[in-house]
C-alpha cells in the first residue's frame, strides 16, 4: 500500500535538503508518494497571501502527515512563525526530539540516548502579550489542566511503547506555583494512576540543565512545558553535534508534521553546503510513525534501511562540513544511497 504525505520544502536550504531526502526515500523503496505544498516565505513568493496557506493546512488534514523543511522566521518584526502557526492550527501538542550519539560525530559525550518531549501549545509561547505603558509590556504564561494532562499521558505512553525506563519532568514549580505547579500535579496524577511502573523524576529546570550537561546519560525522557522544551531540546542537540543531527516531530491526535529543527540558513542556500541529515532523520521518524498508525511493515523496513545507511556513512567519516567532513549536500546523499543495500 502506497501512503501519501505532504511535502513542504520550506525556505533557504529547505528545497535542497528536501530534495535530498526525497531521493533517499525513493532509493530505499519507501512505499510513499507525496504532494507538494508551500509555507513560509516560499508561500509568499508563490503568490499566497499568508505564510501558511489554507491549501497547505487542508492537505495535511486530508493526509494526516507532512514532512517540512525549515521555514524562515524574521526576528522582532515581520510575519509570525510558521512552526507555531502549524502547531496551533493543527493542535500538534507534542513536540518530540530524539537525541542520540552518532558514530563518527565526535562530541564530549558518547552515550547520549534521550528524548525531549515538549508541550507545544501553551506557556509563554501562547503569544498573549499586552502593552501596559510605553515602558511596560506583559507576556502571559498559560497553562490548562487539559493540556498538562494530555502531554503527560502522551509522554508516559511513548515511554511505555519505546520501553523507556524514566520520565524526568523539568519544571519551576517552586517559583511558578500555579502554572508549573499545575503541570507537576497533572504529571504526578497520570503517573500514579496509569503508569506507576515507569519512574517519574521531577527536576527543577535549572538544576536539571546543569545535570544534563554534566552527564546526559542519567536522563531517558525529559518532559517540559513549551518554553523550557524549546531551550532544553536545543541544548540537548548540542551534546551530540548540533541541530544538524537531531530530528523533530510535532504530533497531535489526528495529524503529525516531521521537520528539521534547524534554521533555513539563507547564506548557504544553493551552494551545495547544507547538511540534509536532520531532515532525513525526521523522515525516518515519519516512516516509523506511519508504520505504527497505518500498520505498514514496509515503512518500518524502509526506516531501518535508511537509519543503517546514514549511521554507516557517518561511521565511515563521510560527513558534511558542519560536522567536520568535506562532503556537500549531493555527495552526502549519494553516500547514504550507496549504503542502503549493505
């Protein structure tokens, strides 16, 4: 059975890394077809009135899964984040960022294997800001029991399905007693009622970050509210080589969007310098998601072939420049494709 996903190339280096990933998916025999839709600056350049056109949202709602390249978000001024808009419009409440050490990518640590799970819809990223006077502005941190409970249940269910042993909740309930206190309370309740066999470890976030950079092997799944998760997931990526080697997914009850979490890097766009690995790893996550939700053994097999291929390429020293290698985008793609049948 051929499954359809929505392909959103993105901005800057997005089209280059997206094309590379599509080539690998085809070479691996993944049972997929795709339709292309635009978002971000690319959508405006194509004549859309919005950075997230309704046609793109409708396609994702129809096919329930998308693979998205990086989209540009202007700093301070300009249009808002396409990523935030996608999460809100599609209720993609769980951001999932696996972080693991890779052979051939030298860092301070060699045994990192953790997953950051982030609540994706509330907190300070709710975007509720008010100007009180010319000198005073206020940003509101939002928490609801429903959102706290569902992300807690999602994280523990994920831990159970992946045979993970522990969920560490990063919080600041000692200071933000109502918002973070609500998250802590709901996580504890879900744990005690439904998943008592999985260890729950509440950790005050500043102490947690210190422990994370001292010895990341002590963590398994790290659960965070929105802002903390954004920061902790990037910090964790730095432990294994950066954003170029970490995939990402935004998942809801109906739809899922898989994406590279790095920026659109317009300064190197079109120069055959971009590393497609993060988006390729995200595509592998997409295949595993389809294997689970559509019961596709062929998707799972393709995911395993692709993972073995890029692991083998990295272990052999075939890396792009950002990882200390010499390969361009196309050369790295060819290196992965060459190892698909090994």
